[in-house]
C-alpha cells in the first residue's frame, strides 16, 4: 500500500511555481497577485484563507485579503467583486465559501470575471471544462488529478466511483476522470445521498473518490483489494484533549480501508494541501494569460 502524500507533492508544486515566479521577476514582469474575499468569521474558512495567503507569501506571489464582517450586505459584496474585476493589479481571486445565509452565493459567483475566477466555479469555466476546453479547473478536483498523475496511478479504463455530487468536488472530479486523455479515460459512476446500495457500487470500483463529509463513511468491507482511495472529506470533530479543541478526519475509515487499498490519501496531508497548490497554479496561469494579453 502506498500513501499518496499530498503534502509532499504540494510542496514540490509550490517549489516549481516559486522557481517560475523567480524567472518572472528576473524578466522584470509583474508577479501573480491573488486576492481572497472572506465574509464573516467561520473557523474553517479563516484557517483555509489564512493558509492560502501564507502560501502566496512563501512562493513570491502578492496577496490581498479582503475580510468583511458577517453582516456585509449582498450589494456591498457585489461592489467588492466588481472592484476586484476592474483592478488591474489583481490577477485572480476567490470568494471563500460558504457565504452567510443572507447572501445569494450563485449571484456572487456569477459576478466574478471568468478570467479572474481561479477557483473555476463560474459557469463559463465549468462549462469549458465539461467541453474539454482550456479553463480554470476547480482546485480540489484539479489537485486529485495531479496527485494521481504524479504518482503514475493508472486511471485509463478503470472504474471510478465518486461519492458526492457537489459542484466543487464530486461533479467536477467525475467529469475530469471521464475525460479523454492519458491520465483520465476512466468509466465513472457518480453517487449521492439518493443512490441505492452504494456498497454494491464501491465493491466494483478500482478507484473511489469519497467527498461527502461523513467521518468514517467508507469502511474496509466496502472496498475491494487493490482499490485506489481518495479521501476528500474534512470534518472537524470536537475533542477537548486537543489544543485546538478538535481534530480533523476524513470520510474514510483509514484503519480498515488502508489494509485493502493499493494507494490511499491520508487526512490531513492528502487532498487538502493539493487544493491550495492548484489554486496557486491557477493564479500563475491567470497571470501568464494576462501577460500574453498585455494586461
Ligand atoms: P457537500 O456540498 O455537502 O456535498 C456532499 C455530497 O455528498 C452531496 O452530493 C450529498 O448528496 C452526498 N452525500 C451526503 N451524505 C451522503 C450519504 N450518506 N451517502 C451518499 N452520499 C451522500 O460537500 P462538498 O463541499 O463536496 O464537501 C465534501 C467533503 O469534502 C466535506 O467534508 C468538505 O469539508 C470536504 N472538502 C475538502 C476539500 C479539500 O481540499 N480536501 C475541498 C472541498 C471540500 P446529495 O447531493 O444527494 O445531497
């Protein structure tokens, strides 16, 4: 069994990006600039945005954090989005989800300039991805594909079962795995909360991508020998014995599943760090496109 070490690969990708930033600087060109918009004080969102900004600093990107109060109105947020769309200094930006309930998430995501949408959530980018056109690919599924590629895990012709159909993980990873291409060409089954007998499907899977957010959902008896296991889940479980008051766990019962898997991602240290690395990769791409267009 091989651990798919997302932390290590993500660090490698960050080093590669940092080297490119060094070259950009030496040519006297503008370095990539990522902005992050955070509304409110959700603990997990604060952690994610914090590590995105820290990663930018580490690799030589410029970064801007726009932290707005919880009671920010939809109109105020849309004004900020418009400001970021028109700011020539900003190459790409993300609006950290979830947004407070009084704000229409879809309305905000639709307002993001697709050329700066480094999260790949705008329908223009999502549609291009589904049509095999060049686009910004959402960072988490992009990270999963990159992890499989870098470990040379064979995907072609395999049966992949995806658990969860969210717009940011399950749906896009099912599209990417089934695309034509050397590190894709899988046959995909996309499952969700209304799927009957998920176990019967996972037992047929060569690759399982679990993205539902239910700790310990996937157990050893649901997996066949040699399966590749990608655990996307991140759940904070309250635990007073920990300094932070919680620990992080995935969807996979690592103990029983790792005994059967050929490859498996740990949580933490698997898909999570890859997500950040691919966000940075998308921001570099955004900068390169803008340089090509003299912007
Ligand atoms: P989400 O929007 O809540 O979607 C969850 C999906 O799982 C839904 O499609 C839901 O089905 C399905 N589901 C829920 N319970 C199920 C069950 N018992 N059996 C089968 N399917 C079930 O979640 P998400 O945003 O995709 O996130 C999923 C997990 O990944 C969370 O733990 C999240 O924190 C984590 N995550 C990690 C990263 C990372 O970088 N590692 C990035 C994003 C998210 P329905 O559609 O029928 O409701």
